[in-house]
C-alpha cells in the first residue's frame, strides 16, 4: 500500500493547536503531517521578530513542539529564507499539500505569494486560511467599497457582518511522519539573551505558549472582565487582560477570545464584554490599516506630517529609553517595558506623547524602540498606535493633545503605586510629591532620601515650555492638506 503524500504545515504567527484552520485542514487529509517553523531573515532592515519578542518566540516554540510531539507530529525548525526553505522541504518530503494561516504585513504577503506561486508551478497544492483575525482585512469596507479610515464606523461595519464562525477544536487525530526530518536545534538560534540576560524578569511575569494563553484568558474573564470598563486605564491595578503577547504569536485566536467573552456569563455584564471586544476591534482596525496601507510603519499616514521639524536629540532619546526623563510616570513606564517586555496601554500613550511632543523626536524612533523591547511587538498595532499618538495616523489623536505626564499620573496612578513599583528611588515620597518630585519641599525630598539630579533626575524638559514648542510646530502644519 502506498502512503498518501505528506502535508507540510507551516506555523508562523499561529503557534497553537486549537482554532487553527490550517492544522485542521492538514488533519483532514489523513496524510502524515510535518510541522515547520522558519526563523526568517531580516527584511527591509528589520528582523521579523524584535529582540524581546524573540525570548517569547523561543518559549512558545518549546511549548508548541511539546504539544505536537504529544500527538506524534514533529516540529521541524529551519532558519533562513522561507522562499527557498519551504519549497525545498516540500519537494524533499514529496508533500502533496502545503497549508498555512495567512499573515498581513507587506513583507509576509510578498513572501507567501512567491512561495505559493512556486509550489503551484511544481504541482504542490497550497491551502491558506484566515486564522489571526475575526475577519479578513478586506471584508470590511465603506459602502463605496473602499477601505475604512475611522475606527468607530469600521467597528460598526465589522459587527454588522455578524459574529465570527465557531472556534475549531484541536483535531482528534493527527498522523505524524514515521521518518524524522532533519531539524535545527532551537537553542542554536540564540533567541534568549545570555550575557547580559536582560530578559531575566520576563519569566516571572509571563507563561508563553498555548496553555499559558488559555489560563490567562480564563483568569481575566473570571476576575477582570467585569471591572474592565472602569479600571482599564489604571496601570496600578492588574486591570487589563495582558493577552497581547499571546495574540501576537497566535497562541490564542481572537475568535476564541470572542466566543469565550460572549459566554463569560451575566456576572461580567454587557459593558465589560463590549468594551473588551472593542479593544480587540482596535487590533482588527490596525491590521485593516496595515493591509491597505502597507507602509504604515514607515510613512506618515497624513502626508502633511512629512514637513514636521523633528529634532535630533540623542541625549533626550537615551533618557527616554532608560526611564531617566525626570517625569515619574514616563520613567515608570519605560522601566516596566525594560523589566517585563510590556507596558500598560495608558502609559504607552503617555510615553509616546512625551517622546513625540515634549521631545519632538520622530515617532519612528519610538516605534523602533518598542519593536525591540516589547514582547507583544506587532507590525500592525505598533505602527498604527504610534501614528495615532503622533496625530499623523488614520483615526488619530488630535495633534494639539499633549498629555501632561503629571496630571496623567495623578489621575490614573492616584497613590503612585505603579511609580513606586518601577522607580524605587522615589518609593518613600508621599503621594502628594510622587508625580512631580521637583515641586516638593527640600524637607520632603530629604525625608524620602531623594536628591534631585543625583538619585533621580530633574525633568529634562519643562512641560509648559515643551508643550508650547510642540503646539507651534504642529500649528505650522495646518493647512498643508
Ligand atoms: P487589553 O486592554 O486587555 O486588550 C485586549 C487586546 O486588544 C490586546 O491584547 C490587544 O491585542 C488589543 N488591543 C488593546 N488595545 C489596543 C490598541 N490600542 N490598539 C490595537 N490593539 C489593541 N499592542 C500590541 O499588541 N503590540 C504593539 O506593538 C503595540 N504597540 C503600541 C504602541 C503604542 C505607542 C501604543 C499607545 C499602544 C500600542 N499597543 C500595542 C496597543 C496596546 O497598548 C496593547 O495592545 C495593550 O496595552 C495590550 O495589553 P492587554 O493585552 O492587557 O490589552
């Protein structure tokens, strides 16, 4: 009896077994399945996975490899150019089918299209699926059939298309290959930093992998969803889901999140479910923008911003990156990012506004730093969010909104608990002084062991002066449309 030709299943940003349409297709064939992950080369000057996210990828691949192995399927690891690796492996295995879930960034789309054409030309079937979004980015459009630029109508149109399809179970039966396929060693990829090991704190906070993602979702639905509408802006409380890195690597799908939230039960309340799903909707919107405007991470969405007089300020940029600006909320956020690979959304907005507006440093510098330091660094969400804060984006914050880091701290971290956690040298300051230590009496500073300019910096810019400077510069852009 001749065995059916094997199926090559190519994992990318979908490192899970449940609700994985490409995996289900592979299982359905009844043929032996060989799973593949390719660590792809840098393209366009940037590695497809940033430094902090590589730590996550390493752990997530270990988890996926174990889950596949338990079902008799080998996860083959290769590094290099997917355009040669995928067709070569398919031919070498005599694969009859190659299956994958789609990606939506321009480099990924170009790569996948070339591979698909190559395989088809040589008689190998290719099946691709939507597995990373609630809806494909091209499904939502204006009445005239154009892409959408504003979130609220986008999300309404998205919802009018109806609820997403059912979440797919893990296939009951998977057939593995009897002959092992040569694979690289994960450890040889050096994804996790060693000397120095700047990711040491990550494992205390995160559990990468499908099981960790499911556990975090269950915890959030149980303990966080009902409080989410009121508390989601509070970095001092564990008030948001922290699912972003799990979503980034597809350890959980938005379809699973959607169904689990909708069935979370009456105790969570409609307001919690709607607000949470609308944030997942911002992710859909960011992907819609990236798909239709592939240069979202490179070019201002609004061309009038091309004339903006960005400043070159290496010292300011370094102070921002290290969390040494002298503004406690900004510094707490940048240090949370460094220590945990993640930052609360409210604080992301404040630190981004500080870089762009107080320091007048190009948003692309901030986007690039986040790309390397966030475990959830995501081609669509990161670019769309930075352009949103800059005011240069599609549906952007108005350019004249300059967050006041002191007021933001007082409102969203009222007792300064978040600041104390990440800026320990200020921990002994009273609540009244923690958001603006430079305004505190000498006695108060002394009592808390704070010596401005020695143990903690004075503000690197004055808020009022910086705000006026930014508004003048942004004002000059008006009328350039
Ligand atoms: P929750 O509040 O629990 O939201 C649930 C999910 O919805 C998130 O996991 C995320 O996938 C999505 N989501 C929530 N808010 C947004 C948003 N504003 N835009 C798009 N999707 C959203 N998010 C990333 O996933 N990757 C990034 O690289 C990224 N860069 C950002 C850069 C800046 C300057 C800013 C202001 C925001 C950025 N965000 C990014 C969006 C947002 O901050 C994070 O998604 C959120 O903080 C993740 O925490 P959570 O999972 O607890 O969110």
